[in-house]
C-alpha cells in the first residue's frame, strides 16, 4: 500500500492551496479527484465563468448609455470559455511544477488513515497520516414533475454550455445568489425575467436591512414571492410553470426558458458513517481549525457548509495545512466573520463581519456611518450614482463590519474585511489618504464623520 503524508479528497480550492503549502514544506501529498483536474466547481461552472459573463454584461450596460446597440451573447460565451481554458492551463502548469501527485478517481474512506480509490474500475488502497476532505457541493434540484425541462447553473456556465441564446422570457426558480445574479444579466440583455421565490423576500439568508436597500436597484424583473413551484410543463415551444401560493391560490406563468436556481448540497464521500465522522444536511462538522471529530481528518470548503465561497475555501485549506504542519495542534484558525462576501448582481452588494441584523440579534452596540455613492466621483464617471458604503463601529471605535452596495462594492469590501480581521479603528480609515478618484475614498469620508 502506497503511503503519503497527506491525502486530499478533491482538487479544488478547498484542497490545492493546502497541497501546495504542504508540498513546499516537504510533505508528500496525493490529491484524488473524480475529474482528475486541478480545480473545482468555481472554475468549471461557478464564480469564474459567471463573473466573466456578468462583468461583460455590466460593461455592455455602461456603453449602451451612449448609443443603442445589441450584443452577441455567443461572443460572451466564447470569452467565458476562453477564460476558463486559461485558468485550467494555469492550474496544469502549477501541478506539473509541484511535487504533488494528482490521481483521477473516486475516493472513499476506509478508515481514519486509509483511502480507497476507484480509477476506471480498478480499486487501490492508499494510506496517509492526514486526510483532507474537500469535495464541495453540487446543484440541488427539487424533485418536482417536469424538472428535466429546467436549465441549472452548469448548463449556463460550464465550457461549451447548452444555454446559448437569450430567451425572450425566462422563469428563474429561486431567489438566492445564483438566481439573482443570473436574473440581473439576463434582464439587462433583454429577457423578461420572472423570478419565483418560496419565501417572502429574496436572499432570505442575508441581512434584511442590506437587501431592502439593494432590491430597488436591481434590473427590471417580476418577482413572485411566497410561491412554491409544483410542476413544469412543456406547451408547444414554451414552458408552463405551475405555482402554489402560500394562501392556497394557484397560478401558472409562461416563459421561453426555465432556470432552476434552488441552491446547492454537500457532496459527501463514502465511508463517513463507517468511521463515525459527524455531519448533517449542511455538511461535515468541523472546529475552527478545520478538524472533524476525528482529529487527523479535516474538512475544508463548501463541504463543511460554513462559508460557501472559493476564497473562504482557500483560507480554510491553508488553516488545515498549517495545523497539519503543527502535528495536529491548532495553531491557525478560520474566522468566518473576517471573510468578505459579494453578490455579483448588477449593481453589486458586499458585506463582511457584523451586519446590523446580527448586531441587534446578539445585543452588540454599534454605530453606523455611511457614504452615499451619489457623492462619489467614480460613480459619477460611470453614471452609477446609487448605493452606499456603510461601516459598523463599536464603542471602542473598532470597525466590526460593513457593507457596500453599488459601483466597485466587490473591491471596497476587501479593505473593510482587512480592518475587521486586524482590529483596525475608524480613525485608521479616517487618517488614510485613499486614492482619488476611487470609490475607496468613501471609507475615509465615512470614518471622519465620527471625529
């Protein structure tokens, strides 16, 4: 039986940062992945392709203010595909230049030190001192009649996708981040969007105060709140989506395409029950050092359900690596409150740390200071004078959280995240000469309101 210091189950962002870090420190590492490529859902059908499309559509929306023209969606797909291929090529070079072994196959856990790999029907056992599980999540599709008529995110964002034409009308099932991001760019490209949400508001897991400010700024769409999809039917060349409202009323809506955006679920490797690893429907349970209840086995990234973001997975991966390098002693910890989140709607919305709703629920005293983007030079240059930057400051004047809505929100939030992580104060921001003309100027402008 071949032995490695560390085996990772998965080769995405939850695993390869750890693999490379450990390799650089002299550890032998085996990465096992079903696809046999270095990368996970983020590159294959997630944040990289979706954001490539969204950024190109956002640029189209900006330019269209000057004169009327149409854009060829096929060209956007070509650009998206090229970006994915560039990233895959980069990853190929990374793995070839490392000492890490990447094996294509399906892995299952035999015991706390043994992994079985099925590669093209041939099974082989490998042993390791440590195991990292980073198997991610997969698209969740509810079991409703007619579900086969709906596109899912992979159909839109994978290389050479099947969704290649902007429909005149579309029903999007689900008001989470995938549904809202997709709705944004389809609406701008001319599709009449009908979004169905089973709850009474969109983005139900996010802070209501923030979402209530974002919602009026989104591109035009019809939102059907408090509606459950009961079935999908094909009627000639169109689709009929049958809804049940929470008051018992029924309604049917029609469109040229249907997209299922009902969330994701963890992909759990076989063998967890056999060795007693604790998990639930959200994912594998871990401590702040990414250890499962079996101390030499770690679970990083989306599979643990803590923060389903690529950059969070990378950070968790490195936390696991550092703790493995400390012989399993916890010397590094993952702090979810210091990880920024960006919703890539048009406009963007970002937040990090303590949000107003969280603070109120946990009796945390705070003060809000705001910078309105209608006063922002760069927002004026782009003719996107809407949204805001808001900082949450505690009684010690430390920045404990913040959010941004509008132009450049996904960039601005990183500096707020750095402040949250390192305990910076509002005075630190107030005394910083942020570059002009950049939206970052809003940070020191907002902070100076406290002095």
